[in-house]
């Protein structure tokens, strides 16, 4: 089995656990003291794009041998001349164009466009406790950078303060907290998306959100995710909470109402309970029935007043992928997120994560093929977001390119959470009176942080930029995790701008499949992206033979 390097001497980064293609560890801890590339970027921003110790080093890439089929086996093409997109004609004619002139703003949607400042969004952050603990950082940070964030499934169902009458929500404080936190910093770019699973639909989440927030929220139907092919799961360590969840209608395993289970818990043999969600569409046995049910669901959501509706699907296989693309297109949905295997989780069966589903690059390549087929029939294909193991600028570029022109966003789960963890830990260490509130895990700064300073202004390279945006007074209310998000997105944005400038594309909508190439023949065969030395070979030969 191929193993990714656990350290990068050039950037001065290292993984605590086993490294994967994204540069993250297989197990990402909220209390981690560093220092993977995403972790370090959450303090130092675009500084992490460059080799460390400038002036006393030279650096050379070792990433020139590509084995197997993965995003790493795609290479980004360069261009030595030209410019397309929103480039200033005066600067272009004078040779004054810089990579910072690249615009990353984009939009998605069928009829009502949602504007975003950067082509990144979060995965669904639902009922896992880690999502609740660090939500303020996630939401405020995403709002500040103009990126969409998704409130995942079961948030209302697991909220002990939520109230239901006749099976429908009448009070949902945790859901409201999450929406309101994002809207506090929302400036017209980005979106707050609320996801629905089977329990959420039964509990009346859509009706509640529509009545309270109207079209401020995008509502999302969920078919699945890349981490697992069963419903959402969490683990609880309280018998009382396990009983509460069972009364809410969830499957709780082992059954907390059984006397023998309660005795085993009291004796310490059973230490936790798993809460599981129901599976959708189990009463449907044909594509036609799934389509009819789906279209009815969309029509009902529109009747509630939702102007923007999205769909999230997992790595099931080609038939399900085709259904998601066709149904979402026919229903004129605003976004379809396609999550490949290799994506992250708050809690999923590990064996399932390791063995089920279609790897991201294969799923995304096929999604492009099917979307192009729909477009050839004259259909306006639903805008796409690709998910499944992304954390670095080059891979974001490749994902946008392999799905172009249909792919508008790249969805990241764990990579967008790391800034929240790190910022909260730093805030708790610097300001002990805030530690409990922000769920900080450190009592003091580790050396990997303190080397940069002992104040937020010193540690976070983007601190003054955030202060300029929100004002000095608001900085007292803003969690440092949001500042960390700003820094990390700054690094991803700069990386993407540099790569786009390198292919002479100055607007995100100019990116195309011609901007990437396969680094081995197997990747070419599976993705239909041409082999690197075959691309433009005919043009090259014409240059060599021109008169």
C-alpha cells in the first residue's frame, strides 16, 4: 500500500498520525499541537506556500513520480503567454499583471444566484459534538471569507433543549444558534445551508426554518456522503442522554432501555452508546419511484417558500450518480454536492470508510462525463460541488478543472474544521477565563505556536486584516478560530490564484479540463484527461515545422 510522507522538510510541517493525500492525518484531533500543513496555515496563511528559511536554503520537488489513480496523478498545465478572464487590459498590455489580479469570486444557482468570494464550502457539520463545540469559529470564519457552510443532519433531534409538539419542532435553540452565528457576519457572499435527513423531515425542520428564516437559508436534501453508506451516527457516554435519544425516535445501540444493558453500563462494561439514523428510500424499488418521490419533495420544499434547494449525495455508484445529476437538473436545483470516498467523518464505521464506495477522482471524472452528456441534450446542468478528501490548493484546482465548466465549488470537511480547533486552543491558552467557553484544550501554548509570539496579533498573520473588516470593537466578540479560518483560506486562495495565473486564467469561470493532464496512462484511461506529453503535441509539431 502506498504511504504518504508524514513530514515535509521544505515547509517545516509534520503529521502527528498517518498522512493521507490531502496532507491531513487519518485521525484529526481537536487537541492536536501541530503541525500539519493545514494546521500551520491556520496561523501563518500564505506564508506556508513557500519553503522555510529563505536565504539559507534551496528546495527541489520530489513529487515527479506518480503511481496509481488519484488526484496526485494529475498535473497542472502551465501557459507561457496569453490571458483570459477579467484581466485589466491596460495592465495586460503593459506587462503589469500579477497573480493577485486573479478573481476567485463565483456563484452558483439555477435561477437565483448565490455569490461566494472563494470557491470553497464546508461539508455538513451536523450532530457530532465536535461540530457543536466549535461552531462559532466555523460559522463566523466562513461568513467572513464569504464561503458557504452546511448545518448537517440531526442537529434538532439531538438537542435536549429543542421542543416538539405532535412530532413537529416548536423550538430549536441549537439550530437557531448555528444559523444566527453565520448571519451575524454574513455580508452578501456565501450561504447558510440546512440539511435534511429522514428524521429532520419527520421532525419538521424544513417547515420550522422556512417560517423563521425564509429565503435567508438554502435547504438541502441528503442522499448520502463519502464516509459511509448508512445514516448519521454519534456516540454518547451518558445513559440518561441515550434514553432521551431513544425517546426522540432514534435507534440507540445497545438499547438503553434494557435492564441488562443498564446493569452493564453501571458495572462499567458498557461505556458508550451509538445513535443511528434511519435509511432513506428503503420503501422504493425502482428509479421511477425514486424520481417521483424526489420531485415531490422538491415541490413541497418550494411550496414552503424555499427559493434555493441543494442535494448532497455520496459515492454509491454510477446509477445513483446518474440519478442525482439527472433529477437535480430536471428539478432545477441550485447545487449538487458529490462526495467521493476518501472523505471525512465525525463518526463512521472505520471498516466501511476504508472499503466502500467510489474513490473521489473516479466519481468526479464520471460526474463530468454524465454532466456533459446531459448538456449535449440541451439541458442546463445543475451546478456541482466536489467533495472527498480535499485540503490543498492544487487539489482544489484539479477538482474544479476536472469538472469544468459544471463544478463551481470544492467542499471540504475536516480541512475547514482545523482552524476552529487551533484558534480555540490558542484562545483558551492565552485567555484562561475563556477556555471553557471556546472549548480550548491547552493550558499553555506549545512551542510550535509560541515561536511566532504570545499574542493573537503576533500569532495570526491575518489578524489585522480581520480587524479591518469587522472593526476593533467586534474583535472582542469574534472567536480566534474565525481568525484562524481567515488565515487558512488566505493560503488556499493565494495558492489557487497562483495556479490560475500560471495557466493565464484570471477568472475562476475560465478554468477548464485543458488545464490539467494525466501523469500516467492509467489515470488517463480512467479520467479521460489526456496524458501530459500528448496534450498540445500536435500544436507543438506545427510550431516546429512552421515556415
